[in-house]
């Protein structure tokens, strides 16, 4: 009996020591920095690239980076379980913004999440691992332009304060940088409407990450392997209340998805926010007003090819 007690004490003691070491590791050891293996690129900025770059920046970056001065000068983004996080000043200011980044460093950050100082931006900064080389170049061309959205701003935001949870997720590799693609990514074939639609829904406008079951169960490198791919149910806090809103099921289930929607219903809902029953989509689903009809129709055609998911939770 005595022996047993001693063993239990030793095992418990060892477990407590291990937990203590892990906690101290998360709390005290600084987050690691990475080598920046930025490609050497120089983007061209003709009027077509700039216009496309602006369309992407407005639909993909502005919602997080827009500052009080009306340019993309950064703002408080999240003050919750992940800590206090600010988006950053990404205007052309050489000191306060991203004027010191090279084109290659921007491409490297947008694909992998590694900044030009080697630090890693966790999942709350967008990553574009599947975007075509051409589209990445267009975003960079826009970030370099003299558009008022990116005109040099001296706004500064505080450094992020990551919570214990965030630090643990980063240190144990749940949140980690993505690989930079070995070969340049080609644009989709515009004559293949389903492939073009997949590109819009997965690579470009990132519909799948909100519209699958759970942000923590996404497969970013192989999106189709995400749990509940396009079946909805991902919870979002409703601003100013304790309520939660679930993302919609975009598979063609008759009862819980968009199986009864026509192509015209779908195009109108994503471009204007008006659903077939005349109600409006709620935040965080904001209308994609700058999306072309061809893109919206292609997304519809693509979603129609997906395995149907019946999701009672989002009925
Ligand atoms: C969901 C919110 C969100 C979206 C969308 C987003 N970002 Fe960010 N971005 C952030 C946050 C938050 C940080 C800071 C991360 C940190 O401090 O860990 C950041 C950091 C950056 C940085 C690093 C700046 C520096 O000082 O090193 C750049 C550049 C950037 N974002 C560009 C973009 C571009 C371009 C887009 C659109 C393609 C975009 N972001 C979309 C939230 C976002
Ligand atoms: C930031 C997360 C987010 C992104 C990105 C997003 N959605 Fe949504 N979407 C939601 C949420 C949450 C709802 C449920 C709210 C509602 O219906 O009012 C929704 C609702 C919808 C609806 C209404 C469906 C129904 O049955 O009521 C459609 C259609 C839709 N989204 C399509 C898209 C498409 C297409 C994209 C990409 C171009 C997209 N969404 C990107 C979060 C998002």
C-alpha cells in the first residue's frame, strides 16, 4: 500500500512538473521568427492590374485594415479569447506603413503569413495560398499605388497582445506559416465554368472558410478536406449582443441549403444581400457588390457540383 502511494505521488509530481514546464514555455519563451525566403519579383502596374488590385483590396483587405482616417492604416480587430489584436498600417508610409517591404516580401507574406521581419501573422491575418500569381501581383501593384486607400498615413497601432491560448496554439504548431508554392500558380481556365467558380469560391474570395463547419477544422492547403466543406454552421458573434449567427449551408440540400435557389436568386443575394425570401443577409456576410455576374454565376455552378450536406443546425 505504501509503495503504491509513493508511486502515485511520483507520477502526479512528474505530471505537474511537465505541465508547469509547458506553461512556463508558453508564457516565457519568445515566439520564434522565420527566415524570409522572399522571391525576387517586380510587379507591373498598368491600369488593368491596378483596377483589379483595388477590387481585391476592397473586398479582401479593407474590412480589417481600414483605419479611422479612411485609409488602410490599421485598427483594433479583436479583443477576446485570442488576445488584443490590431490589423496594421499597410499604407505606403516607409516607417509607419509597409513602404519598406519589397514586392517579393509582400508576396511571401500574403502566401505564407511571414512578415519581412520574420515574425508570423496568425490566422486572423488573411493568407492567399491558392491565388494565381497574376492576382497576387495585382494586389501588390495596388498597395504600391497612389490611391487614397493606401496613401502614406502616420497612424500607428499598438503591438498585439496575444493571449495564453494564442501563444500555445502558435508554439505547439496548430497555427503555423504556410509553404510558399514551388511553382507559380496559374489562373483558372475561364472556359471551364466549374473550375472558374471553384477559383472564385475557394482561392480568391475565400467563401469556403466561413461557410465550412469550423475555422479550427479547415484544411487550408487542401480546402476540400475541411470538415463540413461548404455545409455551413461556423459560428460568429453578433456585434453588440451575446447572440451567435451561423454561416449558411451553401450546398444544394433542399431543406437546409440553397437547393431551391435559382441562379438569379444566388447572384442577387451575394451581390446585393437580398435573399429570395426578401430578407437581407446579416454581418459578417457583407454583399460582394464589386463581384461580376460571371463570377457569381460560376460560383453557383461550382457549388452545384459539391456533395450535398444536410445541416439541421442552420435550417
Ligand atoms: C481578417 C482580418 C484581416 C484581413 C482580411 C487582412 N488582414 Fe492583413 N493583417 C491583419 C492583422 C490582424 C495583422 C497583424 C497581425 C499580427 O499583428 O499578428 C495583419 C498584418 C498585415 C500585414 C503586415 C504589416 C506589417 O507591418 O508587417 C500586411 C502587409 C497585411 N496585413 C496586408 C493585407 C492584405 C494585402 C490583405 C488583403 C489581401 C489583408 N492584409 C487582409 C488582419 C487582416
Ligand atoms: C466572413 C465570413 C463569410 C464570408 C467570407 C462569406 N460568407 Fe456568406 N455568409 C456568412 C454568414 C455568417 C451567413 C449567414 C448570415 C445570413 O444568412 O444572413 C452567410 C450567408 C450567405 C448566403 C445566404 C444563404 C442563405 O441560405 O441564407 C449566401 C448565398 C452566401 N453567404 C454566399 C457567400 C459567398 C458566395 C461567399 C464568397 C464570395 C461568401 N458567402 C463569403 C459568412 C460569410
